[in-house]
C-alpha cells in the first residue's frame, strides 16, 4: 500500500457524522448567565477561571456527531489516543516527499478531529469547524467560543517522515473549567487536516493545567504544566512526549502534582415543597449548605448540576446575591449547570449556602431530582456530593 493510499484510508475513517442540535438551552422565564473567563497563560501566573475566548455557557455540539464514547477518567498523565481517533504512522518511504506543512490560517479556520475530553462539560469526540481560532455552538453574533486555540502552533516532525506536524493546544470552555488538549496535526493528501494523535489532555479534576508547548529535541514535544490547586506552591513542570507506535507517550518529567484534599459535603432538607401561587403555578426553594471539610485549601470555582423532574423549571440560584443558570443537557431529564463561583470560594472548614428556586405548572406530583456539587480542584471523595430531593405539592 502506498503512503498516499494509507493516508486517504485513514482520513476516510475520520469522516464527519451527523450533527446534534441542543440549542434549547435557555429557560423561558430566566436569563442565561454568561461567565466571563480569561485564560492568561504565562510562566509566572495562570488564572484558573477562564479560557482565551471569554464567556461560554454554550452547549457544545460537534459539526458531525459521534457515538457516545465511554467515560474518561481524568488524569494528569498523558492520555493515550482514544479508540477511533485517527493515528497516522510515518510515511515509511525514503523517496516520498514529506507532506506540506500546515499554515496557521489553515489550522485556525479548518475542521479538526478532536478526541473525547476527560471532562463531561466538553464535547464528545468529533470533527469541529473552527473560524479564526474558535469553534462556536451556533453561527450567531453573540455566540461565545466553546473550543478555542491557545497561542500559535509549534511545528515538530514527530513521526520522522521529514515533514513537520503542527502541535496545537485547544481549550474547552463551556463553563468555568480548565479542560485542555494538545494535539498533533498534519496536512492530508486530500486537503483535509489529519489528527496524528493526542499529545496530552487535562480536565477540571486533573490537578494541573498546561500553560505552554515547545518543540523538543529529536521530534519530541515539551509541555509546561502548572498546579491548579488554590494556594499551591508547587513549581511548574516540564513534561516531554514522544510519538511512537501510533500514539504519544510521556518520556520525561514529573507525572503528577501533590494530591488535592478539598472535600465538599452538601446538606439540605431533601423534600422540596412547592406551594401553589395565585397564578396556578407551584413555587418552592431548595436551600443547600455546602461545607468544605478540608483543613487547608479553599474550594474554588464551585458549580452544580441540577437534574430536573419533567415539568419542573429552575428559575434562579442565589447565595446572597445574583441568579441564573444555563442548560447543560436538554435531556430528558433536563440538567442545568449553575455557576456558583461568583458567590466566592468555600474556605477550608467553612461553608456556603445556596438557594435554588423552582416552579412547576403541572398538576400531578413530579418525580424526584438531584443537585450535584463540584469544584475546580481534584477532590478527596465525591461519593457524598449529591443531594437527591423529592417533591411535595401544597396549596
């Protein structure tokens, strides 16, 4: 088989699949909350909340949908190329001309095949169309960037075929998360952009973040990592990755940061009483107090998933001031995502109370729901992070 035929066959495997539209992401009687995020990458300081493109509560949908992959366990170490992700071998022919190097403009305005993320806020594996370095949920003027390139590509010949692959860092930012992937891309013989492999991946719960990518010696890729734990004094780490046998593996540098130890423990009356109002709708509030059982570290960028029974709407969430949530999954069941970080951190051995207001316009008693809490750091245990609530109608 010729090199060109091999690349063509591999490109065929990465063809686009059917689009999934989840645009129903706003409540009829509440406003969508935009979360302003800025990702300021430097060797000296990295702001945890944010991505390079700013606010992003948008649901992310690949241009071409893909079957739901298995859940990915977050890890600070390099993640092997997931099954189904294109993995391109060297050309193997000394006489074959190396593939043409991608340009920055082609990359930032092309269709990129991206493996699954280790964070459930980010999209499933699929092919995504970028424009000026961003992929948006829908082509509207107010659509925030949901996937964005951080910085410009670094060019390295990772597979030894004489042509340099483009090493890019992509940030997923539908919310206050820090999910990132470093990918190797090359120019396909049919004009497409082929994904050679995933160099490294990090999600919200992985205990670190990637801040810089450089070309290493002899076709390696070097990635600078920084601990994302609040108050951490751990130094930055340089980790080296090499492409071999169809995937990237870490070959040098540390593989982890010190374990995080925050521990969120929510408490609430698990019966949500909805009282009939003058207009015929039932209204009620679920008040949840979340304690951070850690002795040293504050819980940062706290958020929640709110699973709603059929017919029940979440109108607002409050903690002294402010309100608003956005649709994370249109369902059923519908799952809302609520930014609680604006209300502040939960200090070590401290707590914070959140009030969730619901409305129901039906007549039969709805089923039960739940509220799950999480933070930007890795957590000691998450088995007790969920409040399951039942509903009682009154009046």
